[in-house]
């Protein structure tokens, strides 16, 4: 994790909650697709559909949550989402033990988890903005990013070993427990939470559903970053179920090898997150976003050429290390810039709109790539995603402006 000066006791408890639940999630890395492949023997199209439909339906369920969260205190919302995620995940080992596990249940769980994740992220982003000073946002997000990549480096390998030793639902139980511990940590955040914004009308207004998107599109830089990040995440995640099929079925890798191949390179994300604050201070946020955002698009194409055996593991390690190092630099700078440009009373709605769009895009592209893999093969589908990723740097802001005159942003130097 990232050591350094304290950002306050309340931030430390938020960081602890994030760390616990993130480690649980990464220990259960791809748990639902793995259960579908290893226990239910699902075909590639079904595995992709599971991921796609769950995300898309979850995004639809989460659509009204942004305005709902905006007008409520954020910490109780976060605790409620943790408890919902616990209930959903713990249902899987119960039905597995009874012999009732099915693709239908996995689909329902994935929908609940997707909606709850969106709500939690929106509330936690708004909460973070109240806990740290604006000048500390890059550092605060860098620590969260570093924690995420540390969990990503360690968790999948541990999860693969646990599955091999204790069975396929072991990691799901660990993930469920992590949500309970996260809820307990959030309860320890002290001090009075600022009163949420008030609605101007008693009745719910349909316009509130689109406020987040309107705020994003009105900002000349956020709308570019919005399109870029949504497409990059969508194209990368669309191939995740296909890579699981390629490695576990076609190439015969063991679950622990699969976890190690994608987990160990995530140490690069920790390195990138540690470098992000100093790079942003030295080079400027615009230059960091442009350079790291361009470099992170250059690695995924090579996964289509993954060979058998130890060489295949080495290839995946090298490519993933490059990708996540660039993402580790880009993400905290991007997250801090985005928070700084959003008015407090719109934060939850903007973050909710951003996450809903990202989840829906991942869902659509995952379903599309599942169908594509059934037609042209898994490797060809992965290659096409890599080729399209190479075009995404064209959507990054190209030059800097000194002042953004919009109503939703403070006066600050911004990239364009």
C-alpha cells in the first residue's frame, strides 16, 4: 500500500473499507465466469452473455440511483450497498452446497452486484470529496489506486490456490465476508456528514435522471475523457470472458496459472499509482493524461497471440504489466481531475452517469464479442478488440486551456 503523510482519520477508515472489499473482490477474481465454466460447463457464448446481461441489467436498475443518492447521506448508502452485496454473494455457496446452483442464479447475482457497485462507487466518490482537501485529491486517489492494484496482484493468485485446495466457491465466501468488514469500517468514519443537497421540488423530476450526463457533456474536457475511458474500459473488459475460455479451456491452463498470469502483473499498477502524484506535479495533469492514456492502449493486441505453456504465461505477464502500469498512472490523475471539475451537489449524479454508461458499454461489447467469438473464433475476437484500442488515443484531450468558463467547474488549468 501507499505510505505517506496522513490525510485524516476519516479518510483512513474509508481507505480501509476500500482495501478490505477490494481484496475480497480480487480474491474472487472472475468467480462467476469461473463457476459457469468449471461447474456448469457453460459455452463461451453463455459465459459472455452472463457477464453482459448482468452488467446491462444492473446499469438499468442503477439508473435512478444517482439522483436518489445525491439527496441522501452517503455513508448509510455505502453501508446498505455493502450489505446487499454480502447477501447476494453468500447465496452462491449456499445453493452450491445444496446442488441448486444454476446460470439463472449467477445472472441474478451479477445484476444485483452490478447495481450495488454503481451505487457504492457514486456514494464513495462524493464521500471522498468531503473528506480530503482539493489539493490532496490526486494523493488520495493514488492511494486507493495503489491499493486496488496491490489487491489485483495478490488476490487472483490466492484465489486460484484456494479454488484448487478448497473448491470453486471458496473465494465467493471470502468476498462476501469482505463486504461485511467494509460496512463496519465505513461505520467508523467520524464527524458529521454534510447535509445532502435538497430537491427543489417534492416530486421526482425526470430531468434528474439525465443531469449527470448533461453535466459531463457540457464540459469540453470531461466529455472527451468520458468517451475515451468508456471505450477503453469496454474494449478491455469485453475480452475478459474470452480470455478465460482461451486460457482455461483451449490452452489448458490451471485456475492458479490463470490467476497468476493476470494477478502478478498488477504490481505495475501499484508502481504507476505511486508515480502518479509526482508525475502530475512535475509534468502537469494534461501531459500525464495524454501520455499514459495513449500508452495504455498499446498492449492488449498481443494477447491474441498467446502461446501454450510457460511462454504463454510470460507473454500475458509482460503485456498485462505494461497495461496496468500505464493505467495505474492514468487513473488517479483522471479521477482527481474529474472530481475537481464537478460541483458538490452534482457529484453523485455525474459519477453514477459515468459508471452506468461504462457498465452498459462493457455489457454491450461483451455480448457482441461473445457472438463474434462464436463466428470468427476467440483469438480473432481478442485481436479485433486490440486493434480498436489502438484508435482510442485519438479521443484524448490534445492541448491545454487555462480556464474553463462553464458553470459546473472551478477556474483551473485544464487539458483539451
